[in-house]
C-alpha cells in the first residue's frame, strides 16, 4: 500500500470510527449539570425570537457552525460540498477538515477536495480553513496563506490534538515552539486565526498562556463528544506493533476537560476573544446552555456528519430542528436572541441563575459544594463558584 493509499484508508476509517458510539465520550460534556431557569411569562412572542448573532465581529444569521471533520481524500469532497450547500442555505458557518495534505500534495491530489466546485456551489458560505499546530511550526507563512486562498476562507482554524497524536500509530506529537508559531501566524496571516481543540477541551492554565497572542476566537471542543484518543486506540488495536498505543488509549479514554467547564474557563480567562463551543452538543437546548455560559457560537460534528450521510433533505431537517429547539429555549427563558441569553446569565451568575443539580441530589451535599470532574471548582459554595467562574469578585457568604 502506498503512502497515499494508507492516508486515504486512515481518513475513511476516521469517518467510520467517528460514527461508532464506543468512540464517543457520551455524558461527559458537563451540560447535564446545568439547567436554564424557566420563564413562565416571557412577555415576547415566539415569532419575535431571532437567532441573529455575530461572527468574528460581523453579523451572522445564526450562532451555529459545522465543525471541520474531513478533507484530503476522495470521499471528503462529496461530504463537504453537501454540508457547504446546507450551511450556506441556513446561515450556518462551516469548517473543513485538516488541509495538511495540501502542504505536500501534487496538483492532482490537491484538487481531490474540489474546493473550486464547493465555492461555486456555496459562494456566500462563511468557511474556515484547518491545519494542525504541528504543521504550522516551521512552515513558511505563505504556504499557510495558500491554504486560506484555496478555499477563500474567512478564517484559519489551527487544531490542537496532543492526545490523538500520542495514540495515532502515524502520529506527530511535536509541539515545541507552538505558541511562538501561533503568535507569528496571528500577526502575519491576514485573516483571523481560530484555535481549536479536538475533543479534549481547554484548561484555564492553557487559556491564560494564550492571552495577547492575537487569536480571534477559541473553539473549546471539549470532552463529551467524539474522542480522538478512543478513535486512534481502536485503530491501533488493529495495527501491528501498536499495542502500546491501544492500551494507552484505553487508559486515557475519558481524558479531557468537559465542554461546559472549558467554556467557563474561556470566558473568565480570555474575555476579549470569541468563545466557540463544540464537543458533545446534541440539541438546540445544549446550544442554549453553552450560549448562557458565554459561548458566542456553537458547533456540531458527529450529528451533522450522520445527517449528511443520510442525504441533503435529512441534513436540512436536522439543522432546522436545532434552530427550532434553540428558539424554544430562548423564548422559554424570556430572551429575544442569543446575545440576550448570554448577557442575562452573565449578569445573574452572581445570583446563581444556573442550578447545579448533581452535587445535592446525587452526592447528598446540602452545603452546595461542587464535586466537578476536574475538581477545579470544588470547595466553593454555589454562589462563589459561579461568580468566580465568570469573573465576578468573591463575596462573603
């Protein structure tokens, strides 16, 4: 098997594994720990509720996007073109999968993705390029600018995947110099740079280290959805000589920071950088919870892929369902748009507008301490925890 054939086989297996429930960190997003407060007297009409939002400082019809999933092989073009048409039609943004192969591909290989045809079919689509941190280290800026130009992207996403690279038999876990490379990219690329994880989220420590480097947005892509450590572990189990990676993947099957906690970290540490949330988002209500926590945009991956593989009509119905559910959540919260929901909860966090349910119901903990998975918010009473999560000063309780 040639290197290219091995690459195509790997990408096809990635798609199949991403659809496997065993590779999903289901129940770990943290979203079940939150509920929005019901407003029985909204004082608005449902048809007044709008999903209009902002994206990288510009108006956008919805706060939704489809996260980048696949690129660089024959199957990817059909999937991406179908997603692109639907996203343009419904006012969603879209990311493409990793463009790594374009950095070294022949002209014929580079045309496999059919970017020109995608753009002809969806000329007004807000599209994000995608490349890994390992690839931007040492790569001249003009090559990265070519990636942006090839798809007429409005931004370039740089993905972080240290766990995946450790588990992947073909992985490249070389990240030294990454922060400096990111800073140079932000300064020289000419379009906004979005930093995104790939299913393991962000700690507050990591986010603090990014302050001042020039990022336009951070996509937290937290624990709770597709887990690339599990995917690569499943692949490694069938790869001769990769038994160590397969065992390590089992050990690290729940590694990461939850999506909800990652959003809280992002809002409190990088308040001037747009916060995008993905990772285990399965409904419009999940989206509303993340917006209330502070996310400006909410992304879907596996559910969008499943719908796309079922056909364009199914994909369109699924997207309409997410929009409808978000509208209901806004209406029943008394909010006319996503920004109103976000601002209301930012102001009311100090009064514990969210209810953390599990600590008292499941742990017999009437004092209001949070036994979070990370432990980072444990030991605070409920009001203090929520105030500090969103940057409010600690008060005496």
